[in-house]
C-alpha cells in the first residue's frame, strides 16, 4: 500500500498582488486609447507613463514577495503590448498621423500603416525578449525597450500638445518619430537596462550616480514634466546608437594600433 505524500500541494491559483499592478497598467493603457480617441491627448500621455510606472513595480513586487509565476510573466507581456504597443501607436495616430490623409489617399494609408508598424514592432520586441530572457545579459536590452519607446512617443505628443503645436502641422515629424521608435525596438542595438551587474547577490544594485540622476529627473519633472520626459526619452533612445558608434570606432582604433 503506497504511503500518502506528505508534501502539501499548491493550488492552481494566481498571485493577486503583482497581477493587480499588471492589471492597473493594462487599465492605464486602455484608458490612453479611449482618451486619445476623444482628443484628450495630455491625459492619454499621462496614462501611458502611469502604465510604465506600474510595469516597473509589478515585477519587483513579485520578486520581493516571492510570487513569480509563468502566468504573471505572460500576463505582463500581453498587458505591455496594449500599454506600450497599441496605446502609443493610437495616441500618435489620433493626434497627428490621421492628418496624413489631407495630402491624399495614398499618404493617408501611410499614416495608419506607420502606426501599425510601431505596434507590430512592439509585439516583435516583446516576443523576442520573452524568448531570450534566460540567455541575454540582464545589464542590457537588445533593442529599445517598449516602455522607453512608448515614453518617447507619449512625451513627444504631450510636449507638442502643451506647446500648442498641432498634429496636422507636425504630421511628417510624427511619422518619422513613430517609424524610428518602431525600428529601434527591433534593432540589435544594445541599451543599458540599469539593472546592475546581472549576477550575484548584488545583481540589482546600480551605481550611486544613477540615484543622483534619478533625483535630478524627479526635480526637473516637478518643474516641467512633458519636456523633462521628452529630453530623457530622446537621450536614452540616442544612447544606444551612440554607444554602438563609439564601440565601433574604439574597436577600429585598437585594430589599427
């Protein structure tokens, strides 16, 4: 007669706390889409940044409370697709890209195709991240992370809207920003992840200067949130190509010496 297994079996439930933060981010992304369709662009852009904050919290909460799960990983990825893929694309489309139709039927199609390109690149970026998460150096992102791309898109719209620039007048600039953000997400360019060394018990620690920079950003955001976020997003987006060029030149100089 077999002995009963004394090990308690865990139920097939889901962890509530981290998934609540993920749901909050999903709600913020969905709200951004609704607000943009109603012409409330400042509210839509703020909602995308709220989603980014919640996206940064849910994973840390799961690790701190030891409530990581495969369900949570997949749910977070799907929520990110809405908040950082569809929401920024549709905010940009409603604010500016739909005005491409003023230049003719063909250019009107290019407007919504540009928005679709961004959304598709965000989906591809998330799928690649999920498939390589166990093999890549956690100190770096391969390609621009989707929250960073969404932040650049949202801060661009927010800043221009606050400065009373119309999306109609900036439609070609908006198209360029949308396409560049999408292509950077699926590129092989490495970006720092600000996640520390990647190994050992101190893996999540970052240099002290990072804390100083974060405090400076918080102060600047208190003064002028949209412009501060736009400058920070542009600098981060340019940091990847800039470091790539620097490494290439340094490698060429070392080979020549």
